[in-house]
C-alpha cells in the first residue's frame, strides 16, 4: 500500500484496553482520503480513544491501524509527520498574541525564524484571523481561540487534521466560526477527522459518518447511505393548535407502532413509519375522525438524529453473542447494547 493511494484511516479489529476497561472493542473502519470523516457517539463511546490511538498517543492492545498507509505500531514517526491534532480544549498561550502563538508552534515543528513567520502568516490568511492576529489571546472569544488552536495544528502542513469535539462548550456563533474554518481547511486540501456528539455538526461538515458505541461501530457510510439504511420514511406533521400535539402524537403512534417525537415550539410531530403512503393515508383519516386540524402533513426521509436513534435502538438485543457482533458496513447495525438518548438540542447523551 502506497501513501498516494492509501485510505485515510484503515482499522481492523482495533482494540484498546485500560486495565479492565475496554475503550475500543474490535473496531473495524475504512475511510477514504479526500473527505471529512465524522465519528459520532455518546460520551464514553470510544471517540477520544480512537483519536488518541490514531495520533499514536495510545498504543493498540490488539488489531491493526493504518493512517494514510502507515502502521501506527511500527511507523509512528511517519504518522506523526502526516497529522495535526486539536484536542477538546483550545491550547493557546493567553499572554501571547495569536501570531506569536503560531510562530512559537512552528518553531517547535522545527521551522527556522523566517519559515515560522511565513507558516504563521499562511495560517492567519487561511483561517481569516487577520483582525485578531496582533491581539493577546486572553482577549479572544471562544470561537477565535478555537480557530487559533486549529491554526496551531496546521503550521506543520499536516495531510490529516484530527479534531476531537471541536465545538464542545461554544456558543452558536462561535460554533459557526469553527465550522467555517473547517470548511476552508477542507477546500484547501486538508483531510479532516472529527469526533462529535452534535448531530447537526456532522450534518454540516461530514462526507462520511461512523457511529460508534461501546467501542464498536454501529454503522458507517455517507449521510445518504445511513439514512437509506434505515429503509423507512418519516410521517411529519404540524398541528394548528399546540394543545393538540399530544393527541396527534398518540394517533401517529397508534398508526405507525413507533414512538412519536413532539417539537412543541414548532408544533411538529413526527414518527418513523414502515408503511409509507398507506400509513400516511391512515394517519390523515384518524386525524380527521378525531377532529385534529393540521397545517401540513407528509412523508420525508429521516434526519441523522432519527437514523442514530433507530440504529442504536436496533442494537439492544441481549441474546447476541460476541461472535455475532459484526463490524459496520453501510447499512450494518451492532448488537451491542446501547443506552443512548438524543436530547432536544441534537446532542447525543447517556441518560
């Protein structure tokens, strides 16, 4: 395998244990280069351990892991040469300016004084940091610090940038700033692997998505692949009277035999259905019989959070043995027990 044709990430049976705790449990993953890969999962799913293993900060207990064609076990130096890492918290020196932070990092990468200044300026231009480059970082907003932290990971010109939950704790405007910065990096030719438990973040940035839970892959593929893998439509409606939302949800649950989701703010109710137009017609009839007025009703494809809920719900079989647990494909589901839930903010969490 040559690096020019190598996959971005190639894992086979990747297992990482810390004492009695298994953080990654036989993970299989293949991600093509030239795309943004989002690794989704709740807290404790193994996302950060995967990033740290890719970055050669953690040694695999067993299995195989290649990054851009290089084995992390015996080619760690080459892997480190090819990657940049931005952890969960922005690591910037607050008493220095943004430019000074970048130049210092470039010098640590081995650049001379002139090369470090040139690398810092290139990153400032790339991430649109010109207006704040000469300010002390203690005056930066959360989004500006995060963008500067991304920049520090880029001064070594990595082929792959690892972002571990890049927008955790940021306000909506700062999150948008980071998303825009990531898009500029990708447009400039940098491959990106990001971990997140924000489903909208994956929707915004990712070409490929891998959902992991309890250290195993639940499913992987493009967003369209994952939505198609569920193989079902969603009946979605908006009621005229907000007080009728609960009654409408009961109708929807009776017809589809699946839990309904209520968005009280927008007066919307939705549920996954297996019967498509037939169940839609039945729902309309029941709503008419119960005199529940709706502004609109129709079928649509599931959103990513609905896909996540369906895939993890299908992984709760307690009778499956370890030998029956298969790595994820485009439409695969895991038999690992999942206790995940999705909050109203779209963030995956454990109850």
